[in-house]
């Protein structure tokens, strides 16, 4: 009976391990590190199946969370661990933005869709945001390189929920050389035309319209054309944010049609925007990324 | 595409529906009601698979949570919904004790293992607890009858975690006519001899030793003998509360041996006391209760 497992980090001292919990045939870890992109300490969770703990390179999924979330929500509530354990996949959940702490004072906004918890995974160009809100660089450069150097990663796919679904689609198509697969759950499909995104981009980009277009997933897909043999998107049919016009799923569908980008788009009857929906479909997304990793 | 589901409650007005979320092929509901046992409002969650929503009687599991928990912890973090959806099972998660509110002032204690969140599922006999802390009566009489009258339930099994595992074993063997199956995760197996239970029972029962023995799962099993064709217990091998002597799993094993009660007891290597462990084994427990319900 083996009672403990450990992951031997390299001698690189960039990561501070915060917790380890065994879960299915693997371990759920949390780490923090000092980020040069955000000038703050950043925390992420990573699920490591036993194959990875034994040092074998595994396909990985970067999961980008939505408005108001940090790494905890998906790690506690989405139940990705069982399928990752079955398939031998790594899943990394970063925070959604830099945060204020005793060491660093990060700008914020009273609206939940702007500021801390609401980065939209872009690099802000306007004060006071541009000092810290560089989540595009954090995800696709800094964290990406850190993960590849510290963990036995074979390839990386990107997914996310809501504002994180926007992030997954945007970064997946803006930096296709970084990712082998893309999927999204209930994504904000046209951030530059949604009420949430208009409020945020007014703060982060001011009136520079070219930056707005580069931060809109549907416009990015239309611009760059097909990048993946298929992408998977799930959307709850009873999602109040779909009804309110924040998600604009039809614009993603139109963009993929124009770009000749194969899209599997599933409207799931009766499902809302919550983690009850995420847990319902997450296994299919993990399998999608696993299959794409086998082809890469 | 069907976008909404509904559960038609009977005209009995005892229940107030607090929320409904679609999850897998079923719905996660929350209800509150005024309890005569605890003299407070009580909240429970119930997962209803589509079979139950269509009015077909389904086997049900009563899940009793551990110290400090309410209905939310297991409902958000244990991920029982997928397996319940697959098998067509109902799962009910009550609160762990009465709670203070604007309408009712319930006694409490600074220690997390006594008072609100720490009922041990017994009927207290000592002031100030005996007015409200009647969770045995609440579970096996009041809530039990309410569930059977309001939802299409075929039969009820009982399970739980930690202090709730104690509750499942205790109530399952004290009231075997009520339940068709029993299992437990990381249970407190001998509450009257654990530091947590000694502190709680000193408050709830004073020095009446006969009441202490009737509130100890291992002693109850030894007293009443075999009641079920088998029971299932999972215990994390790296559980700090096992090491500290709060759980005393070996006493359960000895009691079952003496009682000729078949026990499947599994020590899971490397696993701790957390919901990461619960989610790892919960599907096996749901299948155990499902199989027992088929035989009932």
C-alpha cells in the first residue's frame, strides 16, 4: 500500500507549492509564483495524473475561468479530475487576473466585469491597467514557458468558460503555434460587442479600435482562418447570459463558417451558465483535447 | 430541443423551492422547510434524475455531511450528479444541524466539533441543546417522511462522510427498517471514544453513559448484529484524522466481525480526508446503494 506520492520539481525555484491532495489516480496541486507580466504573485492549480508524477510527458489542457473566478472554482466544482485521471491528462487552471495583496496594489473597479477577476486575457494599453493587466502575455508566454519547463508536458490545448471561453478562442486562434487544440464552454464569442466587453475594453484599450478587434474571438477567427481540424463549443440552452446578449454564439458560428473552421457547436437543452453545466460537459472537452493531442 | 424541465410538487405547502439547476440528465434542487424537530428552518439539496422528474419512483440516497458542513459542500464538490444521472438515483443532502437565523436563536459553541455544524445526528437530552438538536428525529422521522411524501422515492439508503459517516452507520443500524443500504466515507467509527465525540456528547447527553453507547456506531452494530447483506466503507490511507485517532476504523472492523455483518473496508493509498477523496470514491458508493436497492 503506497501512502504518498510526490512530484519532484526541478531545481528552478520559481514555484512555491501551496497544497497537494490525492484525487483519483493523480494529485491536485496548487502553486504560486512571482509574475513579471502582472508584477504580482499569481496562483494556479494543476492536476497531475500518476503518469505525469512518474515523469512521463502528458498532454495538458489550460483552463481559463470566467468573470469573478479564481483557480478554486473550476478546481472544486467542475470535476475534471476523474476524466484527466482516466486519460492521463494534465489540467492547469490559472487565476483570471492579477490581484491586490499586501505586497502589490492592483487597480480595480466596482463592476464585476472590469478589473480584478475580469482580465479578458488581454494586455491592457491604458493607465492604470497597463502596469498589471497583461494576462495575454502571462498566459501565452510566461506561464506557458514556466509550465513547459517545470512539468512533463507533451502538448497544450486551451479551453475555458464564459470570459475564459472567450480567452480560449481568442488566444487559441491568435497564437495557434502554441496550442494543439481549442474548445470553449458558454464563451463570450464577440467580446468587443458585448456589454461586458465594451465596459472592459473602454478601460483597457481606450478608443483604439484596432486593439478592440484583436481582442474579439469571432473577429480573430475570421481574420486568421482555419487553424484546427475541429473545435468544440458547448452552450447551455437556458443560459440567462445567452438570452441577455452577452455571449452571441451565433457570431462565432458565422465566423467559423467564413473561416472554413470546422466547429462542433452543441446547444444543451435546459442547461444554464453554472458549474452544474460545466461538470455536465467537461468530460467531452477533455476527450476532445486528448484526441487532438494524439494527432499532434 | 427541450429547454426547461420542472418537478411538480404535490399541493403540500411544506417545501419552499430555493433553486433549480439542470445537471447531467436531471436537476439539482434546493428546498427549505420549517422543522418541528429542530424548531428552525432547515435546508436540503436533492438531485432528481429525469426518471424522477417524470414521476417514476427511483432509489434514493441520504448523504449525511461532516463537521462544519452544510448541504452545499457535498452538492458542489462531491460530484455525485453524474453517477446518479446514469443510474437514475435521487440523492438528498440535509444540513448537519439546526442554525441560528433572524427567526430562531440556536445554541452554539466556539469549538467546531460541538454545536452548529456538529449535531452527530443524535437527539440531545441536555439544556441548552435539547430544544433544537434533535437531528436523529429530524433525519429518520421528519425529513424521511417529508421526502417520501413529496418525491417519487422507491427506497432509501444512507451514507455520509466523517461525522456524517458516523451518522450513516449509526442510523442505518439503529433504524434498519428505514433503510435498504448503508455505506460510509472516512467515518467516525466510535464517536463515544473519539475526542470530537467526547466533547460533543458531554454537552448533548451529560453523564448518562447509556445514551453515549446508543450514539456510537460500532457499539450499535455489535448490539444489533447483522442487518444488511453487505456494507461499504472507504477510508483514505493518508487521512490526518485517522492518524490522530478520531476515526478508529479498526473498531468498526471488530464490531462487524463480532456482529457477523459483512463489511467491505477499503483503505485508499495516499488519500486524505478532503472532497478530493470523496469525489474519488463516491461513484462506487452510489453503485453500492443502487445494487442494494435492486435487491430490496
